[in-house]
């Protein structure tokens, strides 16, 4: 008998105030340890879906359960990584990573040890005493990820964290993120506009259409972990990339206004 889903979304819908529905009839079952990416046209509700999963907002209708409990009651298990690193410029790198530990009341010595461990994990152990302005964009995102991992989240929610970076830096951080996940496992939900990024990272890609956001396609990605840069050059990867791109185009065309 298969294990119950770790995260379950059942007929989830969301509207803000009296406005139109942003999301409608979202159904999905996600297993423990999966890496799920959401792609779709702009305005399809990808970021809203992440906030629902985090318990930051509640659905207008439908249910979201994590380990059988409402998402709003499990937000302590999740941590958000936003599009911008959002580091405090007056705090050194280690102090930025320590911040969520300090806010939850951890002892100073414990949080310093944890922050250093997480910086080592993301390859920035030598940068602990630097200020954010001394770091590149990619390094700042690594610090943001280290800060998220400092609280040992069961769920990591990532909202286009690498979208503003150049392609080579983004590809490298994709590889680093998967390597980190191998050493410090978590279930991930990832929003991106990059089909290649979604396929490279994910166990499953969920394609959303817009107006309102609905599940247009679900694509299983069978490649084993760990994944390396060489995967991107294989015929199997390129085939899966094509399948996902066609699904995204179909979802976008379906929602395009008539001329």
C-alpha cells in the first residue's frame, strides 16, 4: 500500500476580495522529498500558490494539508526563499544567516554554530564576516538559501530565486541547490519561468494555465539524483525539455485573448 501524500491540495481556489479567481480547482498530491516546479504564463498564480502552501494566506475554497494538517498550522515546517536575497545590509553574512534562529530564541552559541555549518554547506564558509555589499548576486542567493536551511525546514518554497542572474550563474546554482538537498534533504516547491531549470531540478513539473490558474499538465521527470551539468546535454533531457515546452505553449495559447 503506497504511503499517504506528504502534501495534498484538493480543489484549491483563491480570489482576493471581490476580484476574479486567481486559482481554481488545483489538485495535487506530493510525496515526501519531491522537488516540484510550477511553470506557466505570467499571472497564472504561481507565487500565490507558494504562499498558500506556506500557510501565509488561506484558500478561498478547497483544502491544503501537510502531513494531514492544514497548511496554516504547519508553516513552522516551511521556509520561503524570495526572488531577492533580502539580506540586511548592516549585518554580516553570518549574522544574516543567524537571524531566524535569533528570532525563535536559540542560544547565541548554538545559532553561531548552525550558521557556520549552513555557510559551509553552501560553499561560503570563508565569507561569514563579509557584508552583503561585498558579495556577488549569486553569492547573496547562496546566503539566502543558507538562512532558509538554518531552521532545518521540512519544506523549502522558492519563488524564482535565480531569475535575475545570468544563465551560467543560474545553472551553477541549480547544481549547487541539488547538491545541498542531497546532504540536507527537504521537500521543495519551486517557481520559475525557465523550462530548462524546471526540468533539471524537479521530480515533477506542474504547468499552470491562467485566468484563473489551473493545472494544465503534470510532467514526471524520471532522472535520478544527483544530477550534474552533463545531464543537460543528453537526448533524454532534451526530449523531456521539448515535452515540457510544448505543454507550456499549449497552456499559454489556450489562455491567449482572441484577436
